[in-house]
C-alpha cells in the first residue's frame, strides 16, 4: 500500500529536532556566573600565657679573685714548683729563692739577740749590786742612776734584736713563694736564675679564681626605670626577692649550662653613656669561662602572667619598624591589624597592643587571601607538610666526554 505524502509532517520534524539545542542555548544565556569558593587558610588563636620577662645584654667574664704573685725576698730564683696553666691550692709552694743569704742574715740576727741578752743580764746584775751599796754610801747615787739607765737601754736593745730576728725569719720564709689564693695560675713571668727583688716587688705569676666567675655588663637607665615601673604596677611579677636569674649565651651562640644570679647594680650612672653597671655570679665548675671572654646575658627580670602571644611567623615588620598581622574577623574576612610587640619567647612574639585573647590570626594562605577577602579558616596544623613548591631550578648541564 502506498503511503500518501504529508507535507506538514515534513516541516514539523526539523523543528522538533532543533528544540533541545535552542532551549540549552537560552538557559546558558539566562544563567548567572557562580562566585569561586572562599580560600582555605590556616589560623591560630591569640593565646594568654605566663612568660618570663627577659633582657639580653653584652658583657665580659672577669675572675672573682685575682692575685699577683710577687717577690717578698731578694735573691736568685732557684726553682719553679708548678705547671703553667694548672690549678693551685692556697699555700702551695710556687717558687724557691736562694735561701743562703737569708739564712746568713738570720744567723747574724740570732747572734745580735744573744749579745743583747747577755748585756741585759749583766745590767740587771749591776743594778742589783749597786742597789745594796747606795744605802751604805759605798757608791754615789749618780753611779747607781747610770746603771739603771744602762739597764733600760739594754732592755730596748734586746727588743730590737728580737724584732731583727723575726724579720730575718720572715725573709727566710719568703724564700719559698706560696700561692696566696686557690685558682688557676698562668705562665711564669720569671725564670730560674733571674734576680727578684723585694724592694721592687717583682711580679712572678698571676692566679685567678675561676669558679665561680663574675659577668660584668651594663644596662640603660631607661630600661631599668621601665622595668621598675612595671613591677610596681603589677604588670610584671618579680622572679624572686631581689634576685634575677642570668643565663649566658657564649660567642658561638650556645647557651651556657649553668645559670647564675644577678648580684647588684651600681649606685651611680655613667654620665657619658647613661648606663648603669651590673654584675652576675656564674658557676664555672669546668673552667669553661675565662677572664676577658665576651658573652651575652639573658636576664629573667620578671614574669608576665597575662601575656598575649602569637607565632613569630605571623608578624610582619614594615620598613619603619611597625609590626602587623592578618586577622580573620567574625565575618571570616581578612583584615590587617597593627600591633605592638614587646620581646619574644622562643618562636612566639609577645603582643602588648592591637590584639585580644581568642582572636584568629592568619598563619598560612596569605598569598590567596588579601585583606578584605572572605576566607574559610581552619586550625593551623604545624605537623602538616608544607605544599611543595614548583621546581623552577635550572637543571645542571649535561656532562660531555
């Protein structure tokens, strides 16, 4: 059977096939562009912590006691009895001076003393004999008085002879030069065979007590007054009754293992520098600290019980020295906040102005979250690995044979 030709159906079919395409085109024209999702950033909360108030100041090590070993007897040096650079004890023999001339002087003094004693004994006997003859008018009163005067002179001569003998004994003892204090002795300043003199007080060696040692440094009066006001206002708690702990940082940057105590501050201020002198006592059992060594002292001068802290990495410092951080507010918008920083604690900065406890500070993601943008804050995870940076390094040139 032959199907009759239907022109109307032939015209409708193409329109039906094109209808989905037209509808899709219209929907694309009427659709609005979608905003990108907020960038995800890492934040930390501003914490309230109990931190130590520390000050770091440079200074030098000085020995607690220093004694110059000098000659107290004149003579030729015979022997050195110590090892240079070693530790010596108080009273230890260090040098021996030729005792022969000093022994001869002592013998002469002993002879003079014996002579004076004999003269005194004779005078006593004479006075006793004349005293019995005076009442009998066997001798004149003048002769008796002369014998009494001679007795007094002989008594004085005896005292002088005793003093001379004591001096000779002391000089003979000074032939053995001993250590006046315990400590470490340096190199010998005289050698065997040298003539040392008591009149010129020849210096022979130096002994320094090195355990403990002093650390001397200075601090500005401005900083000292500021700290005293903080202690008075209660902003800072004292680290101890009249005490402050001192920790040394050596020249190579290492922290010295034995902390010390601040002893005193000077009672006067240097008018040329405006600085006040301070001194700390530092234990030195290993003799690691030597006089003249440079170091820096960290002094715990007080404790701030309500310090606001943020990670150091969140703080940006401008050209003029101003500090700022990026804060995520309650609307999850990023804003820049100027702050005032007063010192640091490990890897944290102590903030005294510009932040409140509990506020959210941006740590990571600042490149994709400029101030004013809306972000998605998440807690900062310090143990999470950082995003790998693209490898833009130039490859090394190929080796040629």
